C-alpha cells in the first residue's frame, strides 16, 4: 500500500468522525452561580471551561479560565459576583451539533481562538434556545487523532 494514499485514508477517516461519537460530558453551572463557585467547580471537575445555563437548563454562556482570572483580579467579593456578568453570552457562543464532523469542530476552535465548544441540541430555532449535551475540546481532537493513527 502506497504510504501517501494510506496517509490520505487516515486523514479522511479522522476528518469524518462525528462530534456525537467523541463528545465529553459537559460541566454546567447555573448562570446565577458565583464566580467563587465557578472557580471551585473548574478545579473539582478538572476542566478548562464551564457552560452556564438559565433556569430552564438552556445554554446562556461560556466561562473560561481566563474569564475567571480576569474577574478575580479586579474583584474582592467573588462570592457575590454572578458568572452571568463575566461570561461570554449567547448569541455570541460558538456551538457545534452532534452530527457535525470533528474537522468542522476543529476549524471552529482554530478560527475563533477558543479551547472548547458546547455540543448542543436545538430546542427552539426561532428563539435560538439550545440544550447542552456535551463538549468538544482540543483534547477531544487530540484523542481522536491518537486513537485513529496509533495502530
Ligand atoms: P482561556 O480564556 O482560558 O484561554 P478560551 O481560549 O477557550 O480559554 O477562551 C477565550 C475567550 O473566549 C473567553 O473569554 C471565553 O469566554 C470565550 N469562549 C470560550 N469558548 C467559547 C465559545 N465556544 N464560544 C464563544 N466564546 C468562547
């Protein structure tokens, strides 16, 4: 088998893997949670990003490590500051659906300079309401790369 065509097959099989088959468990907090509690969660769950949801459980925003660091520098009372004030809010959150490919997810991560994408299911198209069903991170893509090519 020609090494170049084997390489193309590997690349094509990696690119065509579906987000739904690789997504990790999302760590979600209510948007009313304090920045203090979000910092505790990010350590306890060992993740880089938390997703904030509203009272109906729908995606409201994304909170990254740097968002929390920035908030911690300027504020003395992190227990009183809700994450809704510091998060990146809908409709500015970049999402991915389970039927998109890992290539599409990887492009969104790179083009938007972000570390993670919430995997969502649309519950109301008109009002752009989404339920969070997973997460795709740079680690997810690296794991798929290693699993598929380490034979
Ligand atoms: P960090 O800020 O810890 O380096 P990121 O690079 O993922 O982590 O986040 C950079 C900024 O982009 C943060 O302000 C964060 O809120 C925002 N962000 C992270 N993920 C997303 C996303 N999926 N959609 C929109 N914004 C995001």
